[in-house]
């Protein structure tokens, strides 16, 4: 009941911007609406986590992992709306978008959030597929003039991927039917499939897992299906980029993990699916590290780093056990840090009108507040303690070294490369004073805006999470949640 | 499995094979239309055979979308914008035909190995053939029309695959799938129109600034 209400409220939010007279008021209405989604989502997610029992209603089911995703989504859609204010103000003032487009922008976010929420709380694999497919279409709506290439690449790659994912869902459905769950929709229920997983045909579940891994892996940005990701993330408006990296990728990855759980029970252990995840994770981490080193555009840099982090999460679930719990922490920590950085990047784009490193310098003087917050977010993303990513990477590496030394070696080298690349590229941008001669000085100074508040909230939550996972209660919570999907 | 089902599956594979080597816009779209007609007939026959009325909905939507709407809009866009008659591809027509034939052989070999005991071997093979030929088009074609056609062929293959395995998914899921395909096709057409508008061409050679 409450779950359907949450999704419904979020979806109805798409009408909110149209009741107001001008885009400024529309933003207030949207913010009010998204606060409601935030409150409802937090209540639902927290109540499941506190009680420790899954909440299910019809097609929906919130277990521990889904609760974490619901909390993440409801928090981040709220901060994304917060930081949309300065983006919209700027674009409207500069005449880049008109009022109708501003309203459409505000209307698409609740729709996107609604389908994201339904993808994460769907118990029915078919419904989950529909929701994931719907995100493909919604993201394509954000295509702006000039980003035709990104839109086309995205649409073709993700549609193809998601079609293969549908094949995987069908095979799982078929396996369910073969195992005797014949009542239509029930044969696609994840909870029902998990219960009968021991008798599901192992070869069928292998096929289903591979198809879903390739299919949803396209969405999750796993290499080699990642090629749309840097384009889409860098050409979308920054608050949306934050949502894409922070929400869409984890949701798609969790959908893969749900199939992994099914395949593992049916196969007897997690060795087979784990090995596949490790290969994809390793590829993602290594390739992203190489591309991070040579980026010329800071939004693309952040996008490649998202691929790297999704690779780390895939790797950690491949290793399994306590590393899977660390993977979950990593997923949450990355989502919070990366979206904070994208929000910050949005402020930088607004001032410098460019996402290229060679056009942006001395951010610390021009935008002192953003620079400080951006640097803090950067350090937390690079897993400097007390970042939760520090603990997660530490555990993944220490578990991985004994179980899969080569993969962990690749991970360590890649982590070093990424850190080097980030420092090499972002520090001159933030603190360097190099400027091409004759270029006009960008006016310095900024006022405190809502997007700063949004970033700050992200950093505070991130730090709190960092402290929480060190505590006994925190680690126990994440271990018990991770055991539900691994 | 009745002969009509097998015949229609074979007809789909044959039209996909022909589609792979069509290099003119008009014949490409016409062949795609033929493929979709066979797909719709397939769904209708299956609906009669297993008595699943939900399949009529699917068949109706296939006719509306893949037989009528998408091809018609493609042709209209092309005519209005004076697109060149020839589609562009990385491989010549004859090589594309050879690759398509190879895909069909691989598909049937794969279907033989795959553990779908309850499904008809010939139909699983046909569906995998459609998927592979769809991939072939996606990889070898350079223009948006060819790639879009490739995606829709692949999607038809997945749909056939689902029918072969399960004789129809639950209605709710089926409606969702069809709806998504609908919106996807519309978006692709919108992009196609915009590409024509911006570059006066639907060739993806104009779309390669974003690399690395």
C-alpha cells in the first residue's frame, strides 16, 4: 500500500511544474513535491531497515537492498531538485532553454525517480524490466540540441542491451514454469523464484544470468557495454548526471545481483557467477583507469570514474562473502560522492561555460565555496578516510588478495592510476592559475546557493555513513543486507 | 507443433536473411514490413492454437507499429528530406548475405545445444537467427535507418524467443513491453528526423565526435 503510494506520488510529481505560473514558482512546487517523496521514501526505507523484515505488497517488495536503494533515491532526487535551481536560473537567463523546456526538465525528474523507485522495489522481474526500459526512454528525453550523437548511441546501445535482458527474464520465467510455478505473474516473482531456486534448472539459470548481465550491464556501465555512458553523463544537465551516476547505475547493478542470487542457489554456489562478475569488474576498473588518465573534460572524467566504481562493486560481489557487504557500502558511498561532484561540476559549468580542462582554471579563486566542497567530495571519492569508500576498498582488497590475487592486483594498479589521474587533472583546474594570455578573466566570487547546500548534505551523509560502517551495528547491518543478494 | 507455426517462423528467417543484404531504402523498408507481417501472423496463429487472447493484443500492436507506423514514417521522412536511395554499409550486399547465412547456421547450432527441452527446436533457432541478424545489421550498417531496422529485427527475435519458450508472458508484462517498444520506436524516429534536419543526412559518419 505504502509502496504503491510512494511510486504514485513520485510519478504524479511530473505534473507539479505545470501548475505554477512561471518556472521559478514551478521549481518551488517541484521542490515541495519532491520533499514529500523524500519523506515517504525515507520512512519506508528506514522502517524496513530498522525492523529487519522485508515489506511486500503485490508486485512490490522492499527487502534490505531495496530499502537502501529507496533511501538513496529519495534523498538524491531531493538534492538534485535543490541543485537544479541554479542550473535552471542560469540556463533561463542565458536563453539556452525556454520556459517550456524548464518545465519539461522539472517534470522529467519525478518520472525518472518514479520508474527508478519501481525498478528497485519491484518483486516481479517483468515489472523490473519494464521500469528499467522506461528509464532508457526517459534519459533519451534529456537529449539536447547537439547531443544527437549521444542520444542515438545511448538509445541503440541501451535498447539492444535491455532487449537481451528481456531474453534473460524470459529464460528465468521459463525456468520457473519448468520448476512448477505456473500461475502467470507469480512465475516472475523474485521471492517465489528464490524459494524454488534449488529446483530451478541450472543450465537455464546460467543462460538467464549471462543475458541479464549483458543486458542490464549495459545500463550499469560495465565494460565493454559502457560506451554510451560517458557521452550521456557528460551531455546531460549536471543534476541529471548526478542522478544517472548515483541512482541509475546502482539500480541496474542490483537487478543483476538479483539474478546472480537466483543462479547461485540453483547452481549450488557462487563460484561460477562470481568468476564472471570478477572478469567484467576487472575489465571495467582497468579500462576506466586508462581513460581517466587522458580525459580533457571533467564531466567525462567523472563519468569514467563511475564506470570504475561500478567495476569495483561488481568485483566485490564476485569475490562474495564479507566483500559483498563492502561492495554494498561502496555502492552507496560512490553514489553520494559522485552525485555531489556532479552537482559541483554543474556550478563550475555555469560560471565557466565549458567542461574542458583547458578552459577552466583557478576555480578556487573564482568559486571559492564550490572549490572547497568539490575538493572535499573529491577526497571522499578517492577513498581518503573517513570516507566509507576507504573501508570498502580496504576490505575488498584484503579479501580479494587471498581469493583472487590477479584480479585484486589489477584493482590496486587501477585505483592508483585513477587517483593519479584525478589529482593530475582536477588539482590544476581547482587551484592552478595557468591561463592562456589574452583570455578574459572570469569574474570571481560567489554567493551561497542551494546547490552548495545540496553538496554539503551529501558530504555530511557520506561522513556519517563512513563513521557508521566502522561501528559494530553498521557493519552488521550491511553484512545482513548483502547476504540477501549474495 | 503445427506446420503453420513452423512455416511462419521459416518465413521470418527468410525475410531477415533478405533484409540483411538490402541496400536500397525502399526495398529495405519493404522487407522489414514483410518480416513484421509474418511476425504478426505468427502471433495470431499462436493465439488461436493456445487460446491466449493476450496475444491478439500483441499481434495488433505489431501490425500497428512495425507494419504500418514505423515503415510509413521512415519512408515519409526519407521522401521529404530527399535522402539518398542507397543505404550505406561497411560490407557489400553479397558479403552481408553471406554473413546472414552464417548467422542462421550459428543460430541453429546454438539452438541445438541450448537446454530448452520444452520448446520447439526449430522456433528457438529461428528466434536466435533473428537476434543475430539484428546484431549483424546494427554492426554493419552505417545509417540510422539500417541500425534502427537492425534493432527492431533483434527485438522481433527476442519476442519470438519469448513466445517459443512461454507461449506468452503475463498480460501486464506483455503490455509493458509493447508500450516500451512503442515509445522507443517513436524516439528513434524523432532522432532520425532531427538527424536529417541537422546534418541533411542520416549517415552515422556525422555522429563520431564523441570518442574516448
